[in-house]
C-alpha cells in the first residue's frame, strides 16, 4: 500500500490508466491534501478524475454525482464539483464546475460564442475532457463546434420498452369492453442532467377479453415531465393524444389523455393514463363536463426497458 506522499504516480498498462498525485482542496478551502487522480487529459491544463464522496459534497438524487475533477497546471489546482444540498426541506443543485471552467478558459477567443450553451455542459468525462482538450490545443474549430454539436454538449437518450397493460372503458355496459394491450414504446429524452422533459411514442395492439369486440391498434404520443429520482424511483406526469388506427371498443380516431407513473431502477416503467373518448362521451348527458367525468378510459401500462 502506498499513499500520495510516498508515490508520485502508478500505471495500469493493460487498461492504459495513469493515476498521478494531485492536490485536493475541500469545499470552503477547509483542508488541503494529496490524493491520486486518474489522468484524463494531459497538457498545459491537465484534467484528473477522482471517484470519491465526502461529507461536504454528498450524492443525494444525482446518481452519477460520485466524483470530482481537478484541473492542474504547474502552479495551481482547481476543483470542479457538482454540489447537492437539502436545507430546510429545499433541494438545491449548485453547478459549481461551470464558473470554474469559465474562469479557466476566460482568455479563449470563442468563449463569448459559448456563453449561452455553457450551462448545458454536463458533469461527465466526455464533456469536461472536450473543453480542456480544445483549450489546450487552442483549437478554435473544436471550441466553435461545441456550441452547435448537441452530441458533445447535450446528448440525447433513447430508451426502448416492451409493455403490457389493460385498457378499461367506463362505465362498463354491453357496449363497452376491456382490452389486454401489448406494446412497443420508445422514450426520447435529453441526457442533460437537469432536463426532465421527454417524449414517448410507439405502437400498441390490444384485443378484447370480455365481449370479444375485436382488435385495436394504437399509436400514443405523450409529453412527459419527470421529477427528481429518489431511492431509484423517478415519478413523472404526462399528457398527450393517442391515435387509433384499427378501433373496436374505442370509437374515436383520436383520444386525449393525461396521467402519471414512475420509472423504477431505470429498468421498469409503470403508468396510469386517463383517456377521453369524445364519441364515447357524446350525447350521454346535456353537460360536456359531466360526459367527460362519467365516460372515460383508464389505460394501465407496465414496461420493461430493453
């Protein structure tokens, strides 16, 4: 066993991993100590990653907030961190690494063009490495590309789900039915840490299992807003519309919906949706509002991410 006071660096040849001695300063400059950091970028400004947690910078909701970065020159070391806190039951995220990065590359001739997009830079290896590499090489083209290339600053994520569910019409009578639904859903979302918005679409096929009224083919389109994750559960709300290509039980070509649910352990999806079928509700009463409240569809889905 060696500590950073006894060893300057060590190297894993097969994995091409180099760890070097760096100076780490705790928040509020309370303490300074030497630690081993993984070298990500070597140059005028060297970038190191330290996988660590400390009591002043603990992980709360952001699952990947388990590391810091250190930018090192011959004369100084700058700590880049993402800080989560809960005070008086108020959750706060401090992008401390953003002003530190801006200070480091303040003399870059293209910094002004990056100003609007700087706060989209994620606390991830690829994003931080891209900034430091571009600055070290004075690569104006690369720095300019950061503004326009969303794949480098704000990557998108596509998740695929196989879903099963039940679609139930209310009130139940001889003209209504319940359906067993099987679907393929695609969720498009931004990989930006603080972007909670996403879209879900796909195709679902259902068959009735009570009155045997035939098949139905549906294409949902829903806008989602996800809340912060807690204990691997990420609740969300959504609204949108669903097109019915081949319809049996549902009379309308297009129905509108609102609902909610949760993603569990980034693997499972559970949702419930309240749907309004205009034809199903029409002429039931003299009040449109009463029609909507008394004649509706409940769609329950359970999905598994592929």
